[in-house]
C-alpha cells in the first residue's frame, strides 16, 4: 500500500527533474515554468473549475484502463470506446425530447456505457491471439473517430450549421451546470462518483473485483479455484469499455452539447492519457482521481505557461510520456528489488 | 578396460535444502556405455549438469583426457567434446532440421551453405543410423526424429562424450530399438556414452557398466552382465525405509473418486495416460507412485479438467465429471495441491488474505449477495484469514502483507490452508513435499493423515517412496502411462515398488 | 460518366504508381517493426518514431538546405532512440506494450516541442522546403506499363524495396536471418547455441527504429514538403497490423504495405474526383470516403480474426528473456 502511494510521487518528481531539460533548452527557468503551470490552472475560481472539467474525462478513462490492466486486459482503446459511448449516448440525447431529465439523463448515461462496452468487446480476441487485445482496441480507436466524423457529416448532421457536428442534444439531456458562470457540470460529480465509489468499491469490495485481481495475477490458479477466465475477461472488457464510454458522453452532455469528432485532444487523447494515469496510479481507483487532477492541472496550465515563457505548449505531452516511462521503470525496479531480496 | 576419458573426482554439490551430490567419483571410458541409475533426487541429473557446465560443483575436480578441466558453461563443455541430449529438446519447432543443426556449428558462415550442410548431415546420419529428412520442419516430426536431430547436433559440434538424459521416456518401443542401434554405432566409433535412466530393463540391455546413485552418493557399480534387475532395484531403493507404524484408515465402502479406463494425450499428441483405472474411497489415501514423467502430470490435469480425456471416465461422488469445466469439478468438492505450487496455486501479486479466500470469495460466509454485486464481508474475511494463519502456524506476519514475502515453507502452508479450509471431500495432492525441508514435510504428512482420519479421500501423486509407504493405504504404480500394479500398503515392499516403478511388471500374485 | 474514367488504362497505371509511392513510409515502418518482432520484441512506439523522424528531417533540411543531411540526422535520431528502446525492451522486457505507448507519447511531445521551439508560434505561415523529387530511371522507365509504375519513384522508395529484398535474402539464406528467427522463436535454444539473445535484440530494435524514423522522414521531405502535425496519421499503428498481415515475412509485408498504399491512393483519388457514389450491379451505392479511411483498420481486425489460428508469429514474442541460472 505504501509502495502504491509512493509510485505517483516518485514518478512525478523524476518527470519534473528530467522535464526541466526541455524547459531549459527553450531558454526558460524550470521553476518559473512549473509555477506558471500551477498558477495558470489554479489561479482563480474559474480556472479551478476548469481543472475539474478536464479531470472528469481523464479520471474516467484512467479508471477504465486501471480496471482493465488489473485483469491484464491491455485496453489501449479507451479513445475509441469514449467515442463509441458518445455516439450511442448522443443518439439517445438527441432523440427523446419529451422525456423528463431525470429519466433522460440516466437513459443517456446507460446508452453511453453500452456503446463503450460494445466497442471494448472485440478486445477479447486476446484469448485466441497474443496481441489480440492491444491491436484490436487500438484499431478501433481510429475506426471510431472516423465513424464519428462520418456520422456528424451525414446521418447525424446538424441541419442548422455547416459545422461538422450533430444536432444539439435536448435540454432534458444536458448536464446541468452546478456552479453558476462556470462550466462545472453534473458530469464531474458523476465521474467522481464512478471513480471513488463505483471503481473503488468494485475493486476492493466486490467478488467480481476480486476475481479481476485474481485472474490478472494468476489465471491458472484462478481457474483451479473455480473462476472462469474467459467469462471474467468478457466482464472486464464490458466494465472497462463502459467507463470509457461514460467519459465520452460526459463530454457531449456536459461541455459540447453536440457530438463532434474532436471530443478528445490531439495528438494525445484522453484514451492514451488514461494509460499514463492508470499506470502512474498503480492501478488504484483512488489514486487515479488524484493523478487525473494532476494531469488536468498540467494540461490546463500548459497554455498559460507557454504563453508567458515561450516554452512550447507540448511540454505537457512530454511530461505524460516521461511520467508513464518513469512509472514503468519504478515498477520494474521494485519487482527486481524484491526478487533480489528473496 | 579402455581408456578413461572423463574422471569426476569427489564431486559435491549442495542446494539450500539438500545435498545433491556427496563426494561422487565417476569415470567414463571410451567406447563404453555407462548407465547412471537412481530415483529422482538421487543426484544423477545434477552430476551430469555439472559435467555439462550448467551447474558449478562446490567441491571436486573434473579431468578430461587426463587434463584438469574448468567447465564454467555449456560452451566450455562443448569445447571439451561433451554433448548432452536433453530430455526436453532444445529445438526451434518452426525451422527445418538442417536449419536447427546449422546453428552453433562450424558450418555457420554468413551465407548459409545449405547444400554443404545437408551433405554433412546426411553423411553423419548414415554413419550412425540417424536418418532424418533435413528439409522437414521440426514440428512435424515424431519425438524419435527430434531426438535424432538433437544427437546430430551434438555430433556436429564434435562431441566425443554423449550424455543421454532419460532418452527413452518419449520414444515408442521401435524408436527405442533404433536409438540403441545408434548408441552401439557410436560406441563402436569410440564415443563414451552416459545413459541416465530409471528404466531397469533398458539399462541392462544397453549398458556396459551401471552406476547406482542414491541420496547423492554412489551406492554401487556393476558390470551389466554381472547383475540383474532385482539387485539393481534394491540398490536404487535401499533398505532404509522403516515400516512406519500408522493407524489403518477406516475405509468407508463407497468411493469418492473413481477413474475408469482413462486415456489422454500429452502436449505432443502422444499417449500419456493409457487406460488408467483407480478408485479412492472416503478415509483412504491412495498413492500413485512413480518417477515423474510417466504420465502423472497428464493424469492430474485430466482429473482437474485442464486436459481432455480421449476416453474413459472420471466420477466424483457418483457424478460424471469427465471433460467438464474445472469450475464444475471444483464444485464437486475436489481440492488440489498442485505440483507447481506457486505457479498453480498462488496469487503472488496479492496479499495473504486475498490468497486465502481464493475459491471461497463467493460463499455466503464471506460475501453478501445483492442484486448489484456480491459484496465481500471485509470484517469476516479478516477474522477468517487471521484464524487460518493461527491454525496453520504461520507466524511473524499479518494477513494484509504481500504473500510473496513469505518463505517457501510458509507459502506451502498458505496453499494448504486455503485448500483445506474449503473442506474438500477428495484431495488431489501432487508432489506435496517436493523441495520442503524435514520439518515442513512432516507437517504436511501429519495433515494428510488427519484428513484421512476425518473421512476425506486423498489421491497422492508422489515419487518419494518413503512418503508413499508412510502415508498410503493403497499404492498404484504408474509407468509409461499405465498402472503396472496396485498393492495394498501393508503387503508392499520397497523392492517390489522399486521394480514396478522401474518398469518391471510384477507377477500376478501381488496384484490386488 | 465518371465511371469511364475509373477503368481507363491510364488510371490503372497511375493508381499502381501512386500505390507504391504512397506506401513508401508504410514500407519503412513495417520493415522496421517486422525486424523487431522477428527478434521477439513488440515495439508499439512506431508512430512516435515516425513523427520524430519527420520533424528531424524537416528541420534539418530547412536549416541546412540539404536533404541529405536531413536523412542523416534522421538516421542518427533513429540510432539514439533505438538504443534507448533496446535497453528498455531487452533488459526490462516486461510491459512492452505500455512502454511502447510511453515512447509514442514522449516522442510526439518531443517532436512538436522542438518544431514549435524552432519555428516559434508563427500562426498561419507554414514553413516549407524543397522536397525530394521522384527519380526517373532512364532506360527502365521506358518499359511499357511497368516502366512508369516502378521506375519513376522516389529514391526513398527504391531503397525501401531494395531493403525488403535484402532482408528477404537475409532471412532465407544467411546465418543472421536464422539467428534472429531463433531468438524470436525460442531464446533458450539460441542461448544454448551460443547466440547472444540480448545483442541480437539490440541490433534488431535499433535497426528497426532507424527504419521507422526514416519512414516518418519520407513524409516531410519527400511525399510532402512541410511538417504538418497530422502528417503521420496513424501509419505507425497500421504498420503493426501490416506485420501480422504479412505473416512476419519480408516480401509479404512489402505487398501488404503496397496494398494499403493502394487503399490510401484510391481514397485520395476518389475524394479528388468528388466521387461518392459507385454503381454496383445496377444500383447506386453511396460509399463514403470515410470507409476507405477506416478500411486499413477494419481490415486489420478482420485479418486478425481469420489469421488467429494460422498466425506464424515468433513464438517468444513479448516474452522477456532471463537466463535462469
């Protein structure tokens, strides 16, 4: 447990240390740059709410991948599942204007989760083929983005504008804003709920969560204890995909109010950043929330920092890569140390 | 007496729990087949691995052709003319025979001279009766063919001394005959052969000289024509096994596990289990005795539902579970202590508590069923697992500690704790005390006897004769996939068992 | 009326030539990954390496006005990254897919960072260079049909095809090919034969990285004349699939790359012609261009499903090697 807590801290420190090199190469003072990153995203109330806004999809994809990785289901496709969830959720959000919001919103959420889950299911190819989960989910990332782009220019096109977007979601499906004059929307609370309660509860307190951990740790032993690994993989794919799908519909219902093909940043979308977050959190749902906020601060603050120091905004992406690399490195070193000791 | 080519003097090798080789002297001569006979753990494999550079001896010296030799790795051994034909062939299945042979031989220049290599292979193979199609892909070949490639590999590297490690275990009788032809051809060309085996009949047939090892020491050396199976078996097994007095099990009438006519193939699609029939009754310990590699692994896998039975039945408590899912089988109250304890029994990344509840995590004792999910009862789990630690005397740790920090003996206890706490009606224990020290072994034996007294049926698979004689009510001996005999423990003698385990079938009178 | 143009002879030749041309960056990426995977390592950092190569080549060329220096710089970057990657994949060995993601993310950040640093945030104006031009090989290009298809390509393309042929020969006829294959199938066997598993993998990964970076550089200094942020467009990920589709054999991977180049070229052509409808057996079917965009990815999954039984993958792929002493 202590080791788990230390991992994000160690990785973060290492990232900041090594990350200072590009900053200095750009002719800026790392401490200034880091300070500005924090100041830029935490400077005032609105900025702070924006941190929450960005953290919501990050913690959902982070959670999705953390759960999947626990079962050794290598879900690199959270991006695709995010879009799949957004698509299915938007279909519901756009089409049932008569429903009262307390029915429409849950309905939409469920649709989003189903969309994400369906998109994750092809990953069970891992049962037959070694890289079955990785390549399939990865390919679906692209397929889903292209499909979304197709939909919003054709079948699901907004009749009122030229923008490639879907018709606006109905009032009854929009996540209400919880803090006036900000973009802090219901989806943020939903994300926190899912991460802190559902995710954590699942992993620590349910039999299914236990089975996910068991199969990820030792499939044969689990089989001998009466667990069916194939069934478990399917369940994991469904759960992971649905969490990512929730991130997708969250962006539509809370921020954009239309389905668009750019829900997720480029070049590194929420799906990939989710991998960074999941691994850096040691696959723990609670830490996923913390690390999601951390990266939200970094991503949001990068703009201010960049503007004021001249350091290119892409420092954020370099940080993500470094953070993931260091997390993996420290994980490896920990294992190695234990083996040496025994 | 022909010339000595290898002299191993006073070789000693210690492992953490065991003295594998205890001041062993061994000589190998040109043009001679020397057999190394002994049970598993007697030290024969270790000794040869030292000669081949895979292990380093703690004490002792090796002389090759009269010169002191420093063998630090297989490379050195190969350079000294020593070649080893392993039990598990070191071949790349996807390549052809000649491609496998080219690797590491003098043939290897940048541009592969396939024609030249093929010619050399064909010439060599004709010389020693090792015909094999150079262009055939290895995965398509029979075990006998693959072995030929292994042998050719050692010859291509210039081996004068060839070590064969249990070579006939995977061969058909016909292939064995061909192998012996090859060995005789090699011998006539002056090669020295070491033949490691536990198959008495074959050993007597092919060897010139037989060295018997037991418990790490040489207990006897005989010329083949001067000895017989009975004498060798006695040397292998020894007379030290005290008749341990134990309470006779109270056997109930009905069998809890019945296996009839079971057949199964191994991973190489060869017959590994041939028409095996066994039954275990409540309150009875039935042992399957035999050296590893005679089908026991496949047998246990079939019982557990991890391998397909090609024919026959497995019935637990009257219910036919042949070829059903492992989940179904476990539900019939079958518990299992696997041979690969850690690999099959522990969740190394997780804490002790989570290891202890594996299999019970959905029971009503430890979880609450709700329409949303099965929630684990954390308090009950903590209590329950803590109790288990106490009951099984695992000290100095807490249920939330990671399991991988425990010692080997304690890991075994965790597995026992978990399996037994599920109150199985039939327990399958496979090599349960392998690698354990004396204290831990005694502990496990005590436990197994307790279970038997409580009315649980135990199927014990073991190669440790002492253990088998101590614990069993009934002993079935397995050799090359078949049950060669079933005895009641009271009337069994270690010589009989030794002979049966070495493949010598017993006369009808002793069969139950 | 557009239909007639579709099946004109000139069209087919132009398409064939375009397929090969457009497939060039894929060729390099696929070759690099094939080599790497044959030695048993899965490198998911292709996309990142390609963007880094694209950026490096472009900026070097821009700064020095020398395309050749651009290529050299790319190779050097490939070597540097390759060495780091081979250390990680070879010595650490676990979690290869996640490391690949880490490399990709870091390289994307690095590539964009350096580009932005060099050119500043000048919005609107895109820096360009004079790219490589296709090289017409004199006599051979006059051969009817084959001439214009094969012999009016970029130097990059010729080199790529030659490399594929070279590696096909290496794998079939040389000891090096055998060594790489055994290391990828069964490192233990290689070890007992005295082959250094680590060294073989270092070479494979580093060479692979050089090729991947070169594949990216082709985009920015040959196929296009600028460094656009979306220039790689997922080719790196497709290369992973192409290696599987090509069953880890050089010539098949080459054809797989060319086939996907064809899909790309077809999609571009259809878009340029404004075609969105095709008449199939009398009924007009609307085929959105997005279908072609998605086709490579869809085909990958389909092929994986089909090939999951026959996939000839290096048996030790993804298994880190530790010599048990």
